[in-house]
C-alpha cells in the first residue's frame, strides 16, 4: 500500500496536469454572424444577429416589418394609408392602427418643425413626377402648381383619441415613405431586445440601426456613403453604439431628361426637386424613426437652417456633404464628439 506522501504527490500531479490542459485550451470564439434578407417596404431589409441563430426570431422581426408595410404602403390597395387617400375630399374618416397613428403624428410634428419641407401629404407630387417608377417624367408648370394645392400637412384631420384620420380636400394623399422604414427598424430592435439580443445590425434599405455593441465589446463601424462614387465607397466611418444612421441624398433615386438630372427629394415650395449644393445629409440618432424623417427634412432645408433644426434636438447629430467636397457636422460631432466619426477619404475636407 502506498504511503500518504506518495498519494498526495500523485494527486498533486493529476491536478497539475488538469490545470495545464485547461489553461492551454482555446477560448471560445465569438459566434459567426447570421444574416437574413427579405424584400419589404419596397427595399431590401437585412437583419444580422451576432449571438444566436433563431428562425423564430428572424420570422418575428420580418413579420413585424410586413405588418407595418401592410398598414402604411401606398402600393397596397387595402393599406390604411390607401384607404385614407381614397376617401380624401369626403366626410368619411378612416380608423387606423396604433402604428399608423404614431408614424403620422411624428411626421406631422417634423413637418411643422421644418416649415413643411418634410410633408407627409406630398403624395400627389410624388405620383406626378413618378421618380423611382418605370415612367418618371418632368411635369409642366401648370400641373405642378395644381398639384401643390393638394400638399398641405396642416389640413390633415387627426383624431388621436379615436384613432381616425381624414384628408379634407379631394386629391390629397399621404405618403409615409420618408419615415416608415425608420419606425420599422426601431420596432425590430424592440423585438430583438425583448428576446435578449445584445448585438445586432438592422439595415432597411440603407437605414442602419445598431443594437448594443459588437460581441467583442467594441463599437460598430458604420460607413457613410460617398454620394459621388459607387455604393460601398465611404467618406466617413462612424463609431456607434445603439445608434441609427440614416442618409438622404440625390444619388439614391433620380432620372435624366434633356441632360438634366432630377432627383427624388421634392421641394414642397416649388414642386421641383430641391436645388442645393448638398449631395447628402446623414442623421445620427438613438432612434431610426426620427432620423429617417429628419434626413429628408434637413436636406431640403439646407445647411444653415438644417443645422439650426438639428441643434434644437438633444442627442441628434448631422453630417452634411456638399458638391464642393466639404463636410459640415453638427456641434455634437465636434470636440470630444469628434471621436464618433473618422474621415476615410482625403479628397474631402472636414469644415470648421
């Protein structure tokens, strides 16, 4: 029989071997990201999960986007927005879901803040130009002036208590395309968080929303597109946590006629595409909902008035890119906030 010293020595050696083996084992590698895309809201919607792969989670997220599309798309004949539009000029109201009511109220608030340069009743003007459709055209001046008479956010009749909406003038129509994707992105984030997801990317047609940080604890690096180059070429890189980046620019949708380019951001004062030395405006905010609407509003307002509007919101920042390759940013992106963005193209200049 072995003595006690021999037994202790044997046990010590066994523990040492076990410890050595465990210390040499590789740390578990981060899970590979899993993505899925579906065509919804008239664009490619992509969700990327970094912690868990769940068919039920993807289905729940995309079903929520589809639900929002069914309520708000002007291209779906039985959507709530289409019903409101068909009843314009009558006394008949349309009862709407909480989603539609919330999005419309936010759109009307941004419309007021931007003096109507973002206007959810722009539907008739969008239809008249047809930019992004198979048959875009430049309307004549008389058509434009007649159509502008139907664009007026102030006349929308909303009964929030009873969730009803009515357009008082015949031919008026709502178009929530400039804000619905932002709302949908925020709703997807809510679903992911409720299921314990801490790291994810939501990209709805270029409207990007980050969930938490990357799995390794670092910030997400989101590129801001070069509006004068091919998609995927970036001017700036934004380092973000739980933030949305939404960009509006002339490069997104346009057509050419008689050597003139007509883009899709329409000026509610003139009825023509906005004339500006801006190529794009990117909004950085905690919520994609407001960033979506503000990106269009601020582009139409221009740098001076647009910056003034952005500075009136707490925690919302903007990046303006001009035709002269100058980049202007809101105050929160200067000083200590400058660490949020990095210039990635030396041909552009960050203006003071």
